[in-house]
């Protein structure tokens, strides 16, 4: 009976999840004012998340305790491993400095890509809803971080499954890969207790979508492979050298910046659990320095437990 209910739950979760909807360097020029963008749009986006029902508890919600009761075979192939647990309750938790947020899970529910839209001879940048093409492996889970509470809560992310290579597709068919992550997040809160309405947000680092060992179709890589396109010597010799293919030949590990805003709407005092909604922006893949990245907006839910 339990397995049948779990299977039905997984089918609903799967359907909703896929609905349309050479050395490291920090490239400061690629930040693209993400902090300013979210400072202006964070509250609006969070309000939109509530309006879209992201903050509401689904009819087939499953809690952490219920997930822990399931065996591996009951979870395998159902999509439940890609879902964040739901929290029931509206209490309050006042953490102490030295405690941690553990088992943090961040699950995107909607994706958008910033594009230039032309209309009546004018162009403007707008976020265009996109469809996730990655299978159910895009949720972050098991994230652990330290809490400091000196009048207001500060959460510092330390480790966990804190990155997930993800690809979304625009309505025109263009696919945009990005590394969904919250690495090195430092989120500052607006109070000293987790309770409905509590908000926290901060910046995080977005590592390169590809590592130095990746080889492109011409066999070029960041730390290995050829240093030029061997099949195109005529374009990489003479007075101008390889200017035309410089970016493709000289791979870089770009680290860009992202920002996330989170709002708590559920608190379970007995289990020390919190849950809520989030909105985040970050940059897409640069193809190791050869492409201009796009700005990605994600919205969804999160879960964490105070320990």
C-alpha cells in the first residue's frame, strides 16, 4: 500500500519537475550586477513564488520522516531522490552560534534565461521561461553550513552535494548549460530566529561548468590536450598568430558570482526543521572562456534542519 502511494507521488513529482516553465581565475567582469539585480527584484520574485504556489504545501507532500522510512528500492526510479522534503508547522527556532544547518536541500521548480527581446524597433532584456532538459539530478542536497547568531543569523555553506550540472532549453530550441550551485554561500538573515517570514540572502561562487581535464572536439583543454586546433594551422600562424581563435585555444576556469534570496514559511520546532522558497540568479557556462554567459534565474523550494 505504501509503495503504491509512493509511486503515485513520484509520478506527480516527475510531471511537475519537467513542466515548461591553464589556472583558476575570478572574472569580476562577469558578475553582471547580480547583487544589484536581486536587491531590486528579490522581494518581487519571492512574492511571485508565493503567488505561483511554491510556498504552499502540495497535496502529496512528503516529509523527511516519511522519506527516511522508505527503502532504496521504494525510492529507486521514482524521482523522490530529486525532491526536497516538505515541512509542516509554523513555529519558531532560535539557533545558537556554533550550531549548523544540515541536510539542506534546494530544489528548483522554475527556470528562466535573460534574453534581449526586440519589439517596435527597441530591444530590452527580459527573463524568458525555459524548460529543464536535465534528468532528475538537478537538486542540491546534503548541504552543511555553520550558523552564527549575534542578533541576526548568518549561514556559511561548507560542504555537501552543492553543485549540479544542468541544461535548460529556450522556446526557440537553444540550450543553455550552467552549473547550478550555492558554493561558498554566506547568507545573512533579517532576524535572530527561524520563523515564517524570516529572510536571508547572500552571494555564492559559481565554478566553471567544465574542468581543466575537459577536451573540446579539437582536443584542446585547460590542463591537457593540444594548445591549438591542429586541423586549422593556417588560421593560427603568420603575423596575427591565433587572434581569431585565441579564446578557443586558451581555455580558462572562470569563477563567477551568483546570489540567492530565501524566505522561511514553515518551521517544525519538534524536528528542528525549516522550509521555504528561494530565488537565485547566476551566470551560465562560458565554454571555458570562449562564450559570453547568459544570466539564469531559478525559483523553487528549500529544506534544512538545525543541529
